């Protein structure tokens, strides 16, 4: 279990270092990544939930790259990105607080809480 926590922390540090170098993701997206990693470490996210949240994070990064591709992000593109970040924030909260629990080995544990 300690090894999984250590690897998760190393992955987060590597992600932050790469992101800082590339100029994206912005602080909000970085915060969302950190929330996902915290949920994994605490056991409040299952493997499947973590993967789905990661796919949504990837989609947001692709949307940002597409919006920046012409050198200017329009108001409409900014609004779309903001909307996607809001949706992702809600998804993270819901998945971290549902009744499913994942232990550090990736097994699914159901608790009686909701």
C-alpha cells in the first residue's frame, strides 16, 4: 500500500513539473488532477472512476489545444472550456463522495454511506 501511495505521489509530481514547463494546464485543471490523486490515495475513488475522470481530463486538454490552435481563444471557446471544467469538478466531487470505495489494490469496496 505504501508503494502505491509513493507511485501516486511521484506521478503527481511528474505531472506538475511537465505541466509547469508546458504552460498548461492552468491552476484549476492542476487542482482537479490533485483532487483525483488525493481520492485515489484516500481510497475514495475506484480504479474505474479514476480512469473515467482521467479520460475527461484528457478531453479538456484536447479542447484547450484546439481552442489555442489558431493563436486566439475566443469568448465562446473560453465559455465552453469553463463549462467543461465546471462539469469535471462536479464529476470529481460526486465520484469521491459516492458509496463506492476503492482500496489501494484497486478492489471495489461498498460502504453503507452515501
